[in-house]
């Protein structure tokens, strides 16, 4: 596995041009939050992309740097706080919300200070999270397309 502090890797993330439109990414181990968001977004037509590790999530962000990320807070709090704080520098168009068990609610303010736009401890409170994600995704302009991509996008069956 590549060292996450490698300056070449960070430079590559900054230099990468977006190849995919903004996504709703959920980085968690269990799938609990993704299921709750899918239930909440059933009528909105917003797809939920799941990752199981921070490295996978960052790779998705390189492809879609204006995504909305929902990150599950778990036992590795210092590592997660470092990543949350770096997100705004590496991916300034991305937004991040943090989901956690109730037992970790004491971390809410430090997580917000690190850069999270929202913190929740209950899957029953995903309505606000879903609204924030949809609002962010609707405001992000689509990535630039070359001529061929514009033609395909304009076709009625494209």
C-alpha cells in the first residue's frame, strides 16, 4: 500500500483533472449509512457510491474531486481527523459529512472544526444529510467534455 503522506501522490491528486461528475461517496465499513441514504434518496435519482477504505475514497475523489463524501468515524480517530483536515486543501470543491455511532458523539465539534459540514449519529437523521448532498451535487458544474463527449451527450439515446 502506498504511503498516504507521499508528496508525489498528493501532487497527483491536485493535478488530476476531473473525469467523472461529482458523486455522493460513502466511506464506511458496514454499509449501514449507505443503506439509510439510499432509502432517503429513493425518489431523488441520486446514486450512492460506496467505498470501504480511506484510500479507496481518496481514489474516487481524484476521479470526482467535487464529490460529497460521507465518512464513517470509527476507532482510528486521529487518522480520520487528519484526512478530514486535508480534504479541503486537496479537494477544495468537495464537501464532507461525518457519520458515527452515538458513543462517538463527543467528537462532533472537533470533527466540524476539522472541516466536516455535518455530523450525525443516527441513520434516522439522514434526511438533512441527503438534502445537503443533493444541494451540493446540483451546484457542481459538470466536468469539461471534449467534442465527442458533447455530441454523445446531446443524442437522445446518449
